[in-house]
C-alpha cells in the first residue's frame, strides 16, 4: 500500500494537506501521537480545531505505538505527528539520559519503518521539518532535532510519496532522489 510523508514547518498547513489526501475515504483512523499537556488552553484549542475539521466517519485514537497501529490498520491511517511521537518516546525514557533515549528512539524508528514496509492500507504521516532555524542551545534540543531528522529520513525512504508543505503551498518531492546513507565517491568539477 502507499505510504505518504507530509513534512514542513509549524503552521504551514501540513495537517490540512494530510487530511485532504485521505478525504475521498469515508472512514479513516486518525492516530494522534502526542501527549496532551494538562492545563494548556492553547494546545487544547489546537486539538479541538483539528477534531472539528475531520469528517464524522473518521475515528481518533491516541497512542505512541505507531508501528502497532500501522500493523493493525484495516482503514486508511493518518498519523499526526512524528514530532510529538518522538517527544512522547523520549518522555518515557527521560530527557536526562539521552543515550537511553537514543536507543529507544532507534528501536522505535526501526520498528516503524518495518511496519510501514508491510502496510496493508494507505498511511499518511505528518511530521515537522527540523533544522531550518537556529540550532537549539541545549543538549536535549539538539538531540530532538537530530533524532527527528533521522526519523524523517527513515520514513521518507519507506514512502511512495513525500510532500513538503511551506507557507500553505505543497511541493511534491516524490521523484527526488534519496540521499544515500554512505555517499559514493564523486569528483566535483572545479
């Protein structure tokens, strides 16, 4: 089945585009991956805005086990988003031990890409594109940026389509070449 990755900066229209990609389906499972911060009215308003936008036949589930959701899916699946998924994974291991967090994220990333390779239904995953701004000044900020970049590259490699959403515009990167894990030697022209 098809796997589509939708990436881009915050508030670019990624979620709306991902929802539009599955709008022809009467029933869709919407997997919300992030922990909901208690007592954050702005976050609650964002979640409610997303819910109001979705068709009545769409079912929302909340889980960090994205790989299991992909494996169980019998309806098209929209995963929103890999950034909050990563945050939730690291929250479970603890931000104070980034070595343990890296191991947990690496295992979860491998499990997710294996599940996507076996997907039986269309899967659309939303993620934030990291590294377009200032490098975070903390170890945990740099860790998050690096790990989400690795997750995005791994999921992109399993995707039939990759869409970059910037300023409300969609660029289809599906035909663009993948960056090899180990670049072949090349001669640059002078």
